[in-house]
C-alpha cells in the first residue's frame, strides 16, 4: 500500500473488489485467508442487514503478533465512520476489558464453544495519527501518513476540503484517498493454538465497540507487523454485490496528473456510478435483502 522512496509497497488483495451483501458478513461466510503472515486488505460496503466483515485464517507456528488496521474512503457523508475489529479464536480472553464480553451480541452469538476474543476499539479522536502501533506505519507517519485538511493533498476523491485535521493517506499506487482510522498490534497469548482464527471488522455506532447503526464504507487491513509484501496466489471473489475501486472511493480525479513513470502506478479512473450507499440510520426497511443499493 505504501510508496517508499522508489519502491511501491502494497497489500495483497484478499478480495478482488469492494464487497457487500451476504458474502463475508458472518463467521460461517468468512473470507478465507491463505497466508496471514503478509499484509492484506479488502474494502467493504456496509449496509444495515450486512454490517460485519469476517475473515478466517490459521495461525502458523511463530506468528505471535498481528497487525489490524482500518481505513475510510474520503467521502463527506462517511466522515464520522470509525472502524473496530476483533481477533477471535481458541484460548483468547472471554472476560475482562476488551475481551469477547465487550463485543456486540451479533458477533458473540456466532463464536464456537471455547473461543474468546481480543477486541480492538475504534479510535474517536482522529485529529492526528497518534494511535499508530505498526512499525511500518510509525516509520512513514508524518510523510506518507500525515495530518491533513484536504486541499492539494487530494487528487482522486471528489471530497477534498474538511475543517478538522485528519490522519490521511494518498495512495498513488492503488488510486485512492483515504483516512487511516485504526492501526493496532495484537499479541497472541503463548497458550493459543493454530486455530482456526477469525478477524472481524465493523463500523461501531459509538465509535468504540458498539454495534453498527448506520451504513458505511470502510477498509480492513491485517497481517504481519511491518506489513510485508507478497502477491502470490489468488484471493476471494466479491461476487454479485461488489464495486470497482473508483466507485467505492467515488473518485473524480480532479487533481490527478499523469506521472512520467505511469506504468508503475494507477491511472486514475473517474466514477460514473450513482454513489452508494446513502448514509442513514438503521434499520431501513427500504434497503432490500441483498444488494439493490450497490
């Protein structure tokens, strides 16, 4: 995802496009992760009936730490969206602060017997990038990940001015402008097993760990600490309820300038689709059962 002094670094695309609807919305339908030891990312269109984003993986021997992160596309109606996450698996805590007891009932009711969780609250204060923990994120904080109020920093997104400073990233390689809203490093307890494990992301209504209560768009990032790059293999397919990148980010490319080294980078594509979903509070009976809004 990160363009470092002459080197393009990116997340493995765990899912081919932004997903929505029933796919990946539950533990039973979780996206399969073939290799959790590399950095990976996926985008989600969250609607009232399907607000959660689930992934399933096995933990290899020696994989003792895990990075989880969240992003929100630079879209005015989603400025207040935050991203929470939870690591779920055998031997993880079932009581105490930020354990499975802190999670929404919609998550805990799906957890197998003997499973606990490490809950990762969303971060309400987005006035700077103060909450970063991953080593790569810390290394580029202030350069690639920076505090911004938009303006000339925004080249792709149609929304490009906001009053309060936000932790922001312009991703030239992938063709997107986003707010970085979560960056956390988790430690697996010594007694935990190979799994399977799950990681779930959602947009909490209270900007902490509460259940979702509105529509949203967000990105999920996870994998090894340091966000190593590996693109081998195939990811999951988003299916019928999907959006291409330019429609997920609602790009208008107003500030885009084609670089002389264009073959290495993304050529900005304008979105010509109707922006979806609208922002509204759940429940919304007109939303429909599948992906009529996408």
